[in-house]
C-alpha cells in the first residue's frame, strides 16, 4: 500500500471470504472478491489492522514469509508471536543462542563472543526502552567505527525503533540537518556508553527484550532503519525500510553465500551507506565473525590489503572503485590475500578489467554482483565462479532474490518484449515504506503495481535494463540524471540547489563526466561572478562525494531548441595549470611525477592543485600510498587536503610534519563524544533529562501492512 496515492489519505480496510485483510486506497474500486469492512484515515485503518493482528496476517506478509522461508530447514529460525516471523533482532538472538561462544565482532584488540555482544546490546536496549524508545520511533546512532557501533545498532533494533546511522565524519552541518529532519527520540552515542560503564552493572543482568517490555509490540511492518541519501531538491532523502524487507534480505543472503562460525567478514562500508546494513546483520544472523577496520586504515588501499591479510578475512563487500584500488595495491605489494573467498560488489556497474581478472587468477574467489537501490536494497544478484578466466568484461546484475519481483516496462507501464530495453520497476517484499516525511516524492517513485495484488506498490528505479531469455537482467544505464560517484548515489540536482543558494550564482548545472583516472566525477557549470574558491567554500558542508571535482564558469549556457539547458553540449572542463614553474628541488620534482602518475596526466607543476585536477578522497589514498613506496615517508591522506599541491606536500615531508605511518596512527577504540550542537531530543521540546520527548511516528508503509 502506498499511503500517498491519494491526497486525502482515505483508505479502505478490505477483506475476502477467506478472512484475509488488506489496506486499499479509497479512490480505487475494490477488486472483485473483496468487500469493505472499514473506511477511514491511514492511522485509523492501521489501528484496526493492529487489533486484527492476532487473528490474521496481511496478504503481503503471507506471500513474503512463504517465499522467504522456503528451504530454511536447519537454520533454527522460529516465529516469535502469534503468526509473526522473527524480526532482524530476533534472528540475531537466535543465532547468539546457537553459537554463544563463537567470536561475533573483532575491532582492533577487542573481541566479543555472541553471548557478550547480545548481553551488551540487551543492556543498551533496555536503557533505551526505559527512555521511551520503541516501534515507530527513530533513534540516532552516532558512533565511530568500533565494537560499540555494532552493539548500539543491535540495541536499537531490539527496541523495535528504527536506527538512523549518522556518520561521524559528515560535516557538522550535514549531521545537524539529518537531526532536524528526523527529530530522533534519543541518541546512542559515547555519552550513553560512558554512563552504562560508570554504573558498572553486570552485563548479564537483563535478557532479550520481549513485547511485554517494549513500548509497543513488534510488527513486520515496523521500520527497521532510516537512511538518508542524496536528494534532488538540495535536501537529503530519508528512506524508511521495514523489518519484513530487512529479514527477507538477511535470509536470502544467508542462503546465497553459505557460511557460519569461522567465516570472517569485513565491515568496510560507511555506516551511512545501506550496504553496511547487509554487511553487519547478514554476518551476525549466520554465526560469522564481523571484523571492523579502523577509519585510519580504511582510507588507505595498501593498509586495507595488509589488514585483510592480517585478519584472514574471507568475505569483503566493496564497490567497484574501492575494489579496483585494493586490487592495484595488492598487485604492487605482491599480496595474494589467500583467505579471501567471496567479494560482494554493489553500488556501481561492475566491469572486469585486466587487473581484477589477474588478481582473480592468483587468488581464486567468487565475485558477486548485487543490484538494488536503497529504496529496495538488493533485489537482483549474479555470481561469478572462482574461475576468473571465464569472467565476462561486463557483468550482468542477475536474477531476482527471494520474494521480489522485477518488471521491465515502457513509458505506459506495459512489459517490453524479451531482450528489449525498458525501465526497471521493483516490487515485492523489499520495497521500502517510502521517503521520510516526503509524501510528494514518495508518490512519484512508489507507484501502484498493476501486476501485484490489492494495494501492491512498485518502485520506479530510473534504471534502464533488459532481460534475456535466461531471465538474467543487464544494466544499460540511467533513464534520468541520477549518477553513482564512488559507490554513492548522487542527485546532481542536490548540488545544483546548494550552488544556487550562493548570491553570486545566477544559473548552474551539475553533470557527471567519465574520467580515465578518476572514474565518474561531478563537474559544476555556473553563470555568475562566483569563482571556484568561493564555490568550494560554499559547498564545504557537503560530503566530499557531492563536491564537484571541477568548476567551469560560463557567460551563458547552451540551450536546446525547446529553451532548456543543453547539457550534452556543455564544454569539457579544461585544465588550467598554475603558472609554469620548474620544481625547486629533487623532492618537488618527485612529488610532481607522483601526482601526474596518480592523476594520469602528462605533467603536473609544483603549484597545481590535486583536487582541481580531478583528485578525490580515494585517489588521495593512492597518492599517499605511492609517496610511501617511492620515498619511505608516510603521509596520512588527510594531509592532502591541507597541502594539495606537490610543493606544499613536499614541504610537509621535508619539515617532518607528515608524521607516522598510517598503519600506526592512533585510532581510539572508544567512541568519540557527539558534537554538542546536535540535539539529543526533538527541537523545541522541553522534557526532563530522564525522559524521552514524544516524536512523530514514522511514515506509513508503502505496501499492505507487513510488506
């Protein structure tokens, strides 16, 4: 059900002769075989559904649960209530009961068994419940990479609330915006863990939370997480994923890549990236060990390769750009990563080049290409065997995962012929509930599914694909302007909206261009007086993947015959080198050569800016790795932002400011304290320190309840 298909929010609770119930948009005719039993607003209808829960299960739950549980014999999963399948938190609890002494999480010198991890998560969960957090609330997760981060995530899921990951490395303004939009009931941060530690209670003092402990009972329709992605209006979009979709993904993943105790999986993705959900939870519901790298290591491909070897990692989730960097670092160091068995790529189109194929020959591993926007998570997947010789150059996105449906449709929503190109629409168990407090945008992307049951919704992906005779999907490109930059989904319109907020920008356009060295990169075109320095300063609050690598100032934009900006005829950015000067010494000359090699340009001068030549954070790690190999000096990649020219970086080195090797950087194992500017309670709400102020419930589901 999409609650935003009609403006007045009126719905029908309908039933058939078999006693099944569903929610149906009021303006539409009730389908044959169904009768109306109640009419009202969305909240009223949901309340009626809740009352009926002990006697019935909604259609989409029946379908999803039936499909998702096929072939699950021997997993030990159980249902936990009257007709309710186990939640994601309960799947973890069941695994903890099966393997209590197996290692669950490793972070630097900290190791937690499943029993210890579950006990710590329980203690935090009961504290959150005591503060009023529960189903349909949002709880912010504001911690750096650590064992505590995993504890906090599980604790929030145990309460039934939706966790909202807040990357501690986001600019403060970005984090503040997320808090303003979500208005979380409370925050899991360093302060909470410090308070629990100070109390010194036994970790085993509390058990797994049950519905009688919670503010409200769990439901498969309940929100599991709220993750923000780029939005075309300049404001990030919050995607609300329900627990039924999350558990469907976890059960499918457990069957698609079998494993259990002894298998070690890296937690590589940024916590604000939806792949992290899959990394963390698919590991912990299957008895594997989650190995978490510190941030200081994660940014350096050479350090990551050494870390993967040291921790004997078997499974790695990494987008193509990161995978290419790791493969290059492994080749240069002669590392073979003999323990690696599975690499899961998602977030970008997967192309197998010579470097990846050569690495696969030396280190046989299965390569999994998984497809799915954050609005559905993984819905298509394709696996290449460990025989890299037979890997195709362009890897298909595969076939449907359990309990999902994929349609290739034309502009009139009619299926296209087999092998023809069309837009991909996604339906079934993993369609998210919609966008946080954005009914207009939800209605545009989550549309009625004409091929599904009553109230069924499909997500319009905006991706062009074709389906072959074997049922395998191939990705062809985008039907709109959305792009992927280093694995992150980017709406150029978000950057455009921010740029237009500068008083000296009259017009702007942001487009993605392919560059041999940098991969896809954003280029900003502006009309107005603002120069590049002013524009970069104006965008400083955005994550670095949203900041264009090049800025082009034009007198006017080329226009198409209908008067719109002709984006195809915007000029290629022209590199404007700094004033031509010769390197002043051998060190500068060496650094100029290293810059040129990394950026794949013929020549770089001592005063040329790394980022203005197309560099970005991932290339900065390659740059510092190459400096270390060529000079023996370790330069943390963050120093490139402070000294972006060969001359400046060389000066840091010769002055001894480059400091220690990346692998020996001090990385705290304790969470950092949250920025004080971010409120831990809803804005303008006065509440006692020991209480949690009430918040607005989450957006209603986008499928019949339980989808």
